[in-house]
C-alpha cells in the first residue's frame, strides 16, 4: 500500500564529477533543464550535490569578495569561510554541498518527503546497498503520487483496507473519493476497527483527508457491563467474590442478622 522511492525515481540521472568545471556544470543544468545534480566519484559513489542555489551563492560571493577582502581584520567564521571558498570555486568539488543526503529505493515516499523537508533540499540521490548512484528523486517525483485519479485511490482503499486489512465483505463499507478526500460509510465489526480503518486509509497514496461515517456492531472498547443475576443486591457484588443466592437470617432488634456469618464456623 505504501509506495516506495524506487517506483517514482528518475533512473536516467545527469551527474557531474569532482573535476567538472563550473561552466560545464552550468551547461549541464541548462541543457537538461534541471535545478541540481549529484557529484559522483570514479566508483559512482555520491560525494556531494550541486544546486542552482550553490551557483548563485558562488556568483554573489565573487561579486562581493573584492570589497570585503580590503576590510578583513579578523579570522573568518564558518559561513564566511564557505562564502570565501565559493568565491574561488572553479570545479564541482569546490562548488558541491557535502555530505550528500541520500535515500535507498526501498524507502517509503513519505519518509523521503520528510527527509527533504528536514534538510531543506529539493532532490535526493538514490543509492544501492554499496552507496552507488542508481537514480534521483525530486520533489516533483514524490508529488506524482497525488496525481492519481479518485477512482484509483478509491479502488485501493476498498481492496487493501476494507477487504484485505479489515477482512470485511465487499458491500459492508462504501468508499467514495473526491479530489483526494476519502469518505468511509458503513458498518465494521468492532469499534476498534474504526481508528484502524482511518489510519490505513490515510496511508494510501493520494489521500489528502478522510471523512469518517463508519458505525460498529460490537463495542470492544467499552463493553456493556453484565447485569446482576435475579435476586442479587448490588451490595452483594463484592470484588473477588462469586455472588451466591440471598438467604437472609432472622433479625434480632439489637444484634442484626443471627446465625453464622458467611465463611465462618
């Protein structure tokens, strides 16, 4: 049900090598109309990534380098050293951002999206178990899952969630999807099945929201208490004791019920 990076990644990857010149990097981006590319070594292992942002920063650093250099009076901080290095960069090795943030093809698309958001990147090189480049996943690739039709989404919810995961008959739950918003109507077996159905529906690629109109047949979360047997008073239902029949003894005006107390000799 969860789609993985290997299903949406681009296999034909435009790449650079550490010794690729600045102008050749620009030509690659322009020729292929892309905004970034990975940098690989002779063993096809990813050593860094170059984006249009890196190139723009390089040009900005070069334009201000001459003015800043005249007034430099103290050691540079980390960001200033990076800007200084960019101003002098002439190869991909000097331009690229490191370390490269990569993913494996079997990782979930949702996990890759969170990785992009956390690190503020727009593309993730996809590597095999030996960290060799086999593809690239961009934001556009990951968003492709939301281009599924409502019919495709509804069919997967019905087949994977209702029938397979919950084990319900086909007619027990009606699934309708409009603009990615899924509505579930019908009856499930147990009350605890409802949050499970909602959670699994949210995980279907292309679903943007879930409207719950489900009912249940058995409340397994708050079961109805068993009523006391006929002839028993509530004060006789003591914890840890099995209720027995009520057999009152004769009443003495001063001492209360006569006869031995239950459980004594």
